[in-house]
C-alpha cells in the first residue's frame, strides 16, 4: 500500500496544489484588498508585524511537520502502527510547548519588538497575531501525522478554512477599524489571521481524532514502539537542521526589514511614514512574488514522505525518478510564472494596486525572475531533506543570506537604488542558494538526474512565452484605448491567455512535457491521450 502511495506521490501533490490555488487566490484577494484599504503606509505596518510572526512561527514549526511526516512514513512503510502512534503523541506535546513559547514572546513584548524595527505603530498588530503561533503549531502536528500517511486532505482543507477566516474577518475588521487610524486597521487585518487559525485548528482536531480512532480499531502489529525520549531525540535531530535553515531565511528577511526601515530613514532622509509606505509597496510586490511558490510547496510536502519511504526500502531507482519528476515539474510550473510576472509587471501592478507608488513596477520586474529561484530552492531543500541531508541547506541559506545583507546594505542606502536595492539583493541571494543546492544535490543524491534534460527546454519554452506575453500586451494596449480605464485590464488578461496557449503549444510540440511526466499526474494517461503525448 505504501509503495503505491509513493509511486503516485504526485496525486497527493495535485490535491495540495488544487488547495494551494484556492488558498493563494484567496490570500492574494486578502492582501490586494487590504493593500487598497489601508494604503502603502498601513500595509508597511502590516508587513513588519507579519515578518516577526513568520520568524517565530518558523522557529516553532518549520522542521517538525517534515520530521513527523518522514518518521511516520518510514514507520508505516514497515507496518509499525504502535511506533506511528508514539511518534504522533510525542510530536503533539512538543509542538504545543514550542507554540506556547512563541505566543508568549509576541503577547508580552510587542512594544520592544516594534521599537526594534523602528515602527512603534506596529505593536497592536504584533499582539493581535500572538495566539496564531500556538494554534498553527498544534495544526502542524495534525498535518505532519496525515502527511506521513500520504493523506493530504487535512492540510488542504485546513489551509482553505484558515485563509477564508483571514479574508472574511480580516478585511471586515480592517474596514471597521480604519476610522480609528492605520495602526488599528492593520491590527484588525492581522486579527483575521488569528480567527482563521482558530477555525482551522478546530477542524484539524476533529479530523485527526476520527483517523486515530479508525486506526486503533485495526489489528495492531506486535511491535514495540521506541521510548518517548528516543523518538523526541530523533524528531529533533531531523527537525533542528530544517528549523535552522528556515529560521535563517526568515531571520534574513527580518534583518532586511530592519535595514529597509533604518536606511530609508537614516540615509535617504525619509520619515517613518514615508519609509513604511515604500516598505508597504515592497510588501505588495512580495505578495505577487510568492504566488509561484504556492504550486511548489505541495510538491515538497509530497516528495519528502515519498522519497523517505523508497529510501527505507532501498529502492533507489524509484527515489531517483521521484527526484527527477519533481525538479522538472518545478521548472515547468515556476519558470513561466516568474517570466510572466516580470514582463507584465506594469499592467499587473497598475490593475491590482491602482494609486500605489510607482516603484512597485520596477520591484516586480526584478522579483518576478527571483520567484523561480525561490521555487528551485524549495524543491531542492525538500529533496536533500528526504535523503537525510537536512543540514546541507543551512549552509547554502547562510551563504546566500550573508550576500543578500551585504548587497542590501550597500544598495538601499544609495539614493540611486533605494528600495530597488532590496529586490536586487533578494534576486542574487535566491539565485546563489538555488545554484549551491543543485550542486549539492548532484553530489549527494544517488542516481542524480541530468540537469540539462530538466532545465534547458522548459527555460527556452518559457522565454518564448515571455516574448509572446510582452509583444501581445504591447499590441493590445494600443488597440484597446476605446475601453477607457478598462483597457489595461482587458489587454493584460488577453496577453496572459495568449502566453499560456503559446507555452502549452511549445512544451507539447518540443516534447518538453514527456509522457513519463504526465502519467504521474492524476488521470495522467487520459490527459496524455487528450494532449496527444506519447
């Protein structure tokens, strides 16, 4: 049974990808609407609080769901049900303790955190977010348990519930509290995140309780589970390197936040509100910059237990095929998305954020390309972790992070670059990490795939698509003037449709999308027949 699940791991990824599309669309609606409600300055306050939250949440949860899913997948592959139950119970206690610590820091020290980031108006938002850390930690235990059994339903539905709560309650509270001021409106938007976490956590608890009861009714194999202390040690030996790697990345983002706010005030001579406005535009662009990664995170979640299960059975050929397919799918999905964001930056920013500062277009030009390297980092990190090399990504992230901070410090303080320095440093950082990860993957992974076959043709097809997108938009914009204020929206929508069609034709005609790739998808053989891929 486990073998079948492992071989069809992309089915689980497809479930998560479908949820990710819904979550990202709703999340984008939330952030875009919020950005237009509270403006660039208010959004800057929101982003400062959210970046603090992300670091503490990462410290609490980043590696543990991965560790739980990997350990449970391995135990389940060996039919050790008692071991699975023991892993789950130890993980749940660990998650709760870490969540309580993270919540306490944000709840009791909001003013100190706000002053450190040179934004005193963000304290209320920090407090409003604090309960979410404990709730998300608890949910992570539930998600790790189900992911280890290749059950992606809980993760998918709980994410949708979480973002729905954020959209409905966050936007409503932001609108209501706007009359009291931008800091209050930002804290209202943040409170929606907490409400969404409460609803998703309740659903997760009910769902997992039903699964555990169902499995308890089955005849247990006569296996003796490891002692809790041993499981705890194993759990954290896997989790800590992942936590350190992810925390370094979020710590770098926090340093970036500090640098932007400080340098824009001290070097560029802006007041705190003007600096927050520029940082708000940067945050708005990051909302779009993060969209492509939504389709890769599901792959990473499914890849880890799949490769772990194959490795436990010493099936190196199957693990190698999983590695190849996941890397190729990442490039097929993420590279054209990044190119599209970059070449259509002007209409995207003006349609989604009308009236926002003009710097947003240039920022998206740069970060659009960077979004692909982020996706490549995510999938290579997952592959290295699944093969048991959790520590390696830490070093690549540190190297990239140091480069990012140095470049950001030089460029942001230079009036010639200003806020663009943050985007340039991000692009260089992500590219360096991705290249180093690829080199490490080639060295340590058994039967590592050929990168030439994975990357060359998808990149060429994506560049052709980018030319089609830019050219068609330029022509359409000139001919759609009669639509008035809607001309840019219609031209952009049609250009995106044309670009997608051109890309699909390119990857099919050039056989970049092979039968071996398509058949791993749900209904893959039927899809291959429909697309006439052999």
